């Protein structure tokens, strides 16, 4: 069952290197030759551990092992796996590098790190009856990662160098002003904070200038996303925006554009917060309202029905409709349409999707229905709206 959930190979070996049992997609049992076991040499050495071990064959190719306390000198190999997400080029490269895997009954499969670790911890508990936390697993395996071993040493060097150079970081108060502006949805205050001059500078986050600026931008976007949540923006909406923005940052190939994108992202968060604050004027909001909005955000691609929302939230549909109308001054159905049109405007501005693709993507019954609703809410047709932004740089918030 565990192997089926993880979708990776799991094999049992004895001390001589004999594959005595296999699960999942690996099949058969055979003794590995000296040549064939050379690439697994380091993993074989791990079998002396009393806790689950994880080993990097390559930066993105991992294998794990667990010693079986019930069978002396017997151990279980998880993987090897290619870390997800993986594209075709990475998979082909890994296949060339480890071409003998198939010959010895091992299969390189794509798997997320969390899935591999969670599966190993679960199986360790099954074998030993002992509970192992994620923190303990990482602590036990820190010796396998040189960067973890060197963290204190490197921190000491960097702190000493910073003191020797008498360097000063950018002021914390200036950073707080930026976040306060986002928290209050105040774009003007955010622009003033961005334009401030101050003593000190942002620390160096990478040797390569472009990588440094990308790292700073990612940090700023992450902070803005958390601040927006504190201000009342849906967690799903805020985090999804951040995920999209960070992916797009990685595609930019020059420092100036990274800086422009970073500032645009911060302003977008301030705008989203301003909209949320305006919508919430009037005091207390029942937590069900936020839950409804989260559900709608997560099901933009579907034809959303009030009965589906009520069933998910385990409440009466009529009660939910009444509560939403009372607190939001709009029906759930109308809110769904407004939010879908808001999303469509973003796609029309910042993507190359056709109107037909957008209408399908947002769960409208037809393109004509989408166009009718769009014109009713915005006062113009989708085609006219899209033409206004024909030459705009295609940064899109997905």
C-alpha cells in the first residue's frame, strides 16, 4: 500500500548485496555484481545506521535506506528517485547518467522530497514501533549535507567579515513602513517608502548579481504575501499570487526588470488588500464568509453551485445565501461572477490566452455567456478590453 502511494521502487537487500525482496515496479531478485554496485557503494555503507538515512547520488537524485531491526544485516532501499517537479530533459539526463539502473531491477521514478521522507518515516515506525518526527529525521541526516555541517562555521566568518567592514544593513524601520503600507492597502505610502533614501544596504544574498536581486525580490514578495493575509486577504489567494510571481521572477534575465517586477508585485498586494478592506467595511465578518470566498477561489475553473459550497461547509444553503447577502451586500452567485470577471481581466491583460480559452478556463458554459457577463459587469466587450493591452509585457498572475 505504501509503495503504491509513493509510486517508487522499494527493495530489500542483505549484507552481501543480494536483492532478496522487491516491491512496487521493481521486480525479481538478483545479486549485484561488483561493477553494478559501485554507484550504490555509499548507500550500502549507510546500512549500519540505526535510523533512516537519505543519500544524494546527484543534487536532484536521492535514495533512502532503513535498517530492519528484525532481520540482522537486512536493509531496505527507497528509490532512487528524481526529485519532482521534473521535466523531460532532466529525466533523460538522469537516465543517461544512471543507465544501469534498469539492468539491476531498479527504476528511477519522479517523487517529491516530502513524499519520500514521509514514506520512510512511516515505514520506520512500522518496522520498529518507534515514532520519528520530521525534525529528528533531518537532525539524524545532517551529516550527509556538507552545507548543514558548515552552517555555524560560515555564519561565524560572515559575521566577523561584516563587523570588520563596518557594514550596515538597510533599516528595519524602512522595511516595516513598506509592510505597513501593504497592510493598509495604501499604495501612495508604499511608493513613498520605496522612494526613501537611507544609510545602509541590503545584504549580499548571492555571488551572482542577477541571482542576488532575484533572491531579494522573492523575499519581498513572500513578506508581502504574509502581510496581505494578516490584513484579511484569503490565504489561498495570497499564496497563489506569490507562487505565480516567484515563478515569473525566475524567468527574468536582467536585474532592472527584476527590480521593476518586485515593485509591481508589492503594489499589486497593496491593491488586493485595499479591495479586501473596502469589502469588509462595516465591522465583524462571520468566518463562514471567508470560507465561502476561499472555496470560490479554489474552484474558479468549475461551474460553482451554492449547494456545493454549502455541502462542503456543512451548512444549510439558504442560511449561507442569506448570511453572505447580509454581510457582503451581494449574492453569492453575483460574487462568483464578479470574481471570475476580475480574473478574466487579468488574463486578458497579461496572457496570450484567447477569449474562448479564458471562458473555458473560468468555467463558463460558452464563450457567448462569458462575453455577455463581461460586458454587463465592465461595460465593454472582452475583445475591446484585450486590444487595449495588446503591446503590454506578458507578466501574468495565474
